C-alpha cells in the first residue's frame, strides 16, 4: 500500500524514493477535478500511478499536477506522469516554470550537488510542454470541485519559487519544504536548506507567514502528517538559525563540507538518540550543510 488517508478527500502517497518508505511523499486532493501535489523523483512515477489507483483516481481523471517547487524529489516525475494524464495541466510558481519546461540547468545543478551516481537513481525529469504549465504568483486559488478549494501561497527560503498549499476551510497545510524534515523513524528535525538558493531570513519569514494561516495539521513531504504544528514551526526556525551559525563557525575555521556534514550528522544522531543515521537522513543533512555553505559563500 502506498496511499494513506489523511482526511476527507486528502491522501498521502508514499513514493518509496529509491525503494525506501517514509522519505518522499506526494498528496492527492480528491475533488471532482483531482490534483496531485508533488510527485516524487522521475524514477518513482510508477509508484505514484499505483498510489493513485489505490485511492480510486484514474490517470485520465487527474486535472492538476502541482509541484510545490522544481526540486527532483517534488517535480521529477511530472513530465513522465503527464504522458499518462492527457487531461492534466501543471500549476507551479512562475519562477519555477522555466525549469519545468527546460530542465537542463536544473539537472546540471542537481548533478553538482548529488553526483552522477545518485542522479541516476533519482532519474532525469522530462521536459514539459509550455502550453501545459500555468505559472502562479504570490497567491492563487484553485477549485478542485466537490467543495474542495485550495490556496497556493508563495513560500520562498528553501527555494525562491516554492509554494505551499492550504486546503481552504480544513486547516490543513501542505507545507512543502518550508519546514524541516521529520522522518517517521527518527526523532529529530533536519532543516532543509539545500543549494543553490537557500535563503535563511526568507525561510524564517515564510514560517511566520504560514503560522498566520493557523493550520491544525501540517502535511510534510518528508514526511507525513504532523499535529504538533507549533513544535515543527518553532524547531524549524530555531534550527535554521542555529545551523547557519554553526556552519558559519566551522567555515571560518576552514572546516570543509565533509567534516562539517559529519559533525552535523553526529548532532542529529545525538538528538535522535541513535548511534548512526540512516543513509537518507545523512544525505539530507549533507545537502543542508552544503546549502548553508553555498549561501555563506554567496554572501561573504
Ligand atoms: Zn524535498
């Protein structure tokens, strides 16, 4: 089973990224015009189709694919899925649209971050025809039918073109990567601050904007539903600030990426009370440390 019911008309799909459960999620909003919010890596597209079948949505019925941002774990499968979904269009922030239409630069920059071998596992996103993508700005609304309407809110910081999705009247917020990662098997939050465009003060401001929506439940892509809304918001803000400080200190002492990442991995493992982190958590920590270093270099 890949799908879990979150609430009336809202389902979590576990995309089993690289075969690992509980790491990369997507959400199905099942109005009469169903929407898929995020869709996993390119190599996860078959899992997403199976998950949709579990919740009774045929690919031909899907009307919207809404990647919260263009990173490969959120939008990677969109181009491939569209081939199975003749009635679907993509809705994304206007600054992300060029990367969906022509993913060349995105693939280049992701390869720099993750390396060729990991990129092969993630898969390459397929380009999306420009006429199938609609760009949105600071705030946009979409009617998914059956009384299900959503508000898409621009939430920069993790990426400049990120949106989060609020399900109107339900106090349910699909956060995207505006909040940290909380893996179900690990009692720790990992700030998600990747290269090339992480921006700390924008991320902290985004959290404040999201708080204003007074959500009763957060739906995280990494991973699943959280009712401890204040803790997730507070901890994300705290750790973004403290990680930038810690990495900055290490950088001043000329500590390189590998050692800085190892040090932060130890910190997270200690917080979670485990000897060693699972590989997906190690990759998350390393990517976040890399993003902070990149930010510090750009703003030195
Ligand atoms: Zn992500």
